[in-house]
C-alpha cells in the first residue's frame, strides 16, 4: 500500500487495558493490542499533525499468555501507595503494517503535504527504533521497534484458524479526526485469522459512540507554529552576518 | 470473547437453574434472577391474602437465605436510605420503628420504602401477593405485631431490648449478630395451593418484578462495551461476589481522585459503559459458580467451568481422584497405565454429550478490600484442556500412598499427587496461606497449559527433604514429601526418559549416587529391623544413610566413604544377603567411574535414583516372600 511502513514491536510485557477494568484500578489486559495502542506506537515512531496513521493489520507472533503481578502504584493525589493486581501479556511480539494519509481536517497544514518526504522520514525512523519512547499499552511496559518484513518469520498462530474476540475497543476518534469536532470511542468485533488481525478503518467501525464535544487545537503561523525558513533565518542569523 | 460475555453466556445457558436450589456445604445455593439479590433474613412474617397479620417467627440460620428484589441503588447501598422491594430491614418495613426505640436518623426510611412499594402497587400487573404485603406494611404496626408474637422483646419503657446479656438467649438474639433492630424481615403470604412457593422463592414473582423494574427503572440507553448493543446501562455493579460479607467489586469506579480514568474523561461513564442486564447476569453467574464449584485458599478463588454446562473436572485433583470419580469404580492396588487414559476418555465422552465446547479457568482475588481482580484467566477447547490435564498426570507422577477406606489397607499407586498435597509438601503444613495461594496460582499454568515447573519450587522442596531429621512431627512424613518431590523432579526432566521403575542402565552421575545411598539405606534398615525386633518403628535407630543425607548431597564422594566405612561391620557379620548388597554396591560404584567419584554437589535428580532403588529392593523382597507363600 502507498505510504506503508512495516515493523516489529516487542517487549517483556504489554497491558492493553480492557476499559471495563480501567475505571476501578485493577487493570486487566485485552488479548490482542487495540487499534489505538498500535496507532500510538506508530505515532511514537514518527508523527506530524499533517498526517494521520492508519493501522492495516497486526500479526501476533507469540502465543497469547497472561501473567499477574501484584503491583504497588503510587496514588496520583498523594504520595501514599495503593495495592492492586494487574494482568499483563507476557513476551508479546507483533508485526505491524501501517500507512499514513493526510489529515483532511487540517487545511491549515496543507502546505506540508509532501508524501515522499513524510514516507521517507517514517521509514528512517522505523530503522532507528522510533523517535519517542515506545510502550505497549501502558507506560510501564517498555517496548522496542525494529524494521521487519510483515510476513517474515514463523508465528505461533500460523495455520491456527480463527479466534474471535467479541466486541472490543477499537480506538478514539479525536476532535481533529472528524468533521463534527467530537471525541468518540469506537467498538468493533475483531477476528484473528492465522494470527493476523485485519483492522477496519476507524470510520468503518460498527459502533461509534459520542463521548463529548471537543475542540481542535489551531496552528497559527507565528503564534505556535514557525515556518522552517524563519527558523533557519533565526539560527543562522549570526553566521550569515 | 471477553470474560463478562462468557459469564453472561453461562447464565443464559443455565437459565433453567434460576431459582432452583441445590445444596453445597450445608448452604442452599441458586442462580439468582436478574435484579434480585441474596440476603439473610432473621424474621419471617406470614400474612393473609387480604394483608392481615397471621404469625411471625425467627428464622434459623440455615434457612435464612432469601431472594430479595432490589433496585440499582439498594443493591449497592451503604448508610443512606435506599430500600429494597418487599423484604427489608426493620428500619424500612416498620412504621413504628422510631416509636419502639429505633435510630431517629432513620425515620424517613419507612416512607421511602412505602413510596417505592406504592409505585409497584400502582402498576397494572401487580401480583396479589405484593398487594397483600403493601397493605399490611402500610398499617405501620410491624414491630408492635412482632412484640405481641414475642419475636421481639420490650423493656419496661416499651422500647425494644437490643442486647441480651444473660446466658439463655431468646431466639432472636441467637440469629442477629449485632443490634436486634437491624434484623432483616421477610414476608410470606398464605399459600393458596399446596405447591405454591414462598414469596421469596416464587419464580412468577421474580418475573413480575423484572418486568416492572425494566419498565420503571431503566431509562438511559446507549452502547454497551461488552455486548456492543444499544441497551439500558448501569454504573453500579455487583459486590458480594465471593461471600456475603465481601464488598469488593470487579467493576467499580470509586476512584474519582486517583486518576485511574480521569484526564481524558470527566466521569467513569465516558471511559466505559456497561449494560445492566449483562452486568447482572455475569455477576450472578460468577457468584453461582463460586458457590457451586470453586476451590479457595486464603482470599483467592479458583473456578473451572464449561460455558455450556458448568460441571467440569477439577484441575487440582490427584490422579486417583480423577480415576475414581470418573468411573465410580474402585481403584485397584496397581493402576494400569491406561486407567488414567480411560478416565480422561470418559470425561471427554461425557463433555461431548453435554455439548461442552469451551472451558474457562479463572482465579479471583482482592489486593485491597474494595476491588476484586482476575488473577488468572484462560479459555480452552475441551479437548485441549483434557489433553493438558492428561499430560500433567502422565509427566508429574511418582509413588503415592493412599488408604483404601474399605479394606483399611495402604495402597501403593503411581500417580500425580493433588495440588493440595504438592503445596503442603513444598511449604509444610504450617505455612502462611498467602504463600500457599501463590503456589496454587503458579502451578495452575503447569497443569492446564503444559508449562514447565518453576525451578524455585523444586529447589524449595529439595531443600526440605535434604534434612530428614527435621520431619519429626507426625503430621507429615519425610517419605511422603520425598515422593511428591520425585514427582516434581520427574516433571522437571520431562521428556528425558526417566521412569519410576529402576533404570539399571542409567549412568547419570546424580542418579547413580542416588542408587548407592538407596542400597545403603535398605541394607542397614533391614539389618536394624532384624536386630531391633520388637521395638516400635519410631524407636529404632535411624540409618547412616538417613543421617548423612544432607552431607551426602553436598559432598557425595567424601560422605560415601564415611557411610561405606560404617557399613563395614555389617558385611563382617555375615548377616542376611550381604553378598547381594556388596555386589550391588560394587556394580553401581563401577558405573560411576573414578573421575566422576568427586565432591561436586548432587542435583535434585539424585532423589529419583534414590527412591527408585529403594522401591525396587522392597518390591523384590515382597515378590520373593509372595512366591514363598505360593510355594
């Protein structure tokens, strides 16, 4: 696919929290990563407001196995601690295929729509393991990104058949990703075939739920955005003089 | 599929059990109807169909369980007023509660109850029995009637006596734990036919309430994250999952300051929405499964169930337990190798007949008192589950002694000890249950997922058996623990061809050293038995092999020299079979080879050689004596 990148992401643990257990504090993981988690990982590799990442598919390489840990999170409101049991996925390895498209809700950044540039930067970023920290679901699950071919290597679920997971969280649609400036949650029912999950595009999700109205952060020249020419001018002012 | 959906399916598949009681551990349990809750009642009032008082009595603890229709608010109530329907505490149902000395802060409770009941009574489909209860309670004479019936007692100021200090307590003080005025009252209406059930077990009434409740209490409809459908939602989820006093919840959102969901969301419903019905059914199903077939240790509950039909074999069972409970036949002294296989096959047939396709193993525990967590969750196809169980029993087995209840004979059987036995053997009987529950949880994947045994468990049990002298108390025997350890070591070396039967051609160093010590043990024990005839077993001298057990593991070559020297006098005395023992020792020593006869520490594998050698020699002797009898 056009503008596609492929990479492997892995870590010791992953915790893609089931939202049902999220509100109480005893986190329990989903069996497979959500679309939103993979999108976040891809955005950590490379992102600009000009582009929107779309996750095409994920390949689950290792057997899905969970491990429970007794954890002692520090409370947010004071420095005492809490006690909880968190359920993590153990030794997750995923192959991911993603591509970007230009964010049509951002006409203010239309001048930056240079496909080749963004695609090449993204590919370089994958080779270097991403620009920012990678984590698998929750912050304590540090992850690592490497370039890899999606279909390479053998996975546990090759020729395994189908597993369906029932209704599951797909992701959020942020106000700048839809025309009505809403924060939405999406739900879909994924099926894993021979270890691969083909994601539906966010707008094609079966269920879209309005959480609340939001607003789009504006990018204005010379307020919170500076053109590269101005930046160059400023840095090399001394040199050019 | 997610765990809540699975549990809802269990509920739907077993709806025929709703309101049907069965008994376990002297408690009547049932699958509760939606919008109902189980409460313990202490007082029962019988009314006429016209709503007149007939009689009242104190309910015994065994019969106290009462199914109560509840609202969203009342099911999760704490101290604020939130009445149930029909049955409730005195403060709610008694109009004369304050007059008889009740807490004045609760004066409004009765009105809330009556107003709520009125809502139902005004409904077109209200059952006659509900009307009768409403008519009676409206009179506001509940406590007066109870006093007249001598269920409650008053003092000289006409206030209810809340405490009784004398020894011979009236009934009501025996069943109410705290304040008598906190007693829970249930109502029954005179039965019109012979088979009409009591009000709190009347299925028609359950259905009537559910219909009424759905119409009046459920409004907000939106997407449910569990089912993906547009349904009536709830933000209140079940507590009292493990037992009546357990307030921890699987789904809660009480953390409005802890930022477990805030930041992106302002309220919990923005993070997740759950349907009322799926929540009720999932929690009821879980409660039912827990009461019906869970195994618990400390605060942790383990449940194994089939989604279609809940009854499934227990993964913690021993081989003998599996075989005897599947076939209902008596086990013989020697289990044939395929008895287990037959048993598993029997289970497979049974489960196929019951159309059980999916099995779930789940464990729950609470780290704090407020929240319950799933600490283990795994779903299997039945065939895979049973294959894994069979694999566990085939790879983690050793000699086990069991007592036949009928013949009072101790039988020697090769099989897998129950998980209970393993945990007792690893930690000893006095260990903290909190440590034991961890081991259960860690062994669970070894049993149901074919995972290898964690090495630290082997080290723990190996360290325990290193010191036979520490097993002086009678609650557990060193031999018993040794057999469990052998089973675990065998599991650890699974696939390397070790067996319980003695392997004479196995030349592994640890194994051979084990055999050496085994011969020394049996030889000396036989001679001591001969010499100290008449003495009781525990008064006999312990053998050198036993005494040097630990030293032998640490420094095998040096300690063997010591033991061998101490066996020397026995060889001189020409006692029974000494030539045989001498020859055997010579053979094993030759196999060890001089360069391996060093002081490198022995690994746990050594106990396999030791145990096999001893069994082999005992078995030989028994065979010989049996032959003699036949001749």
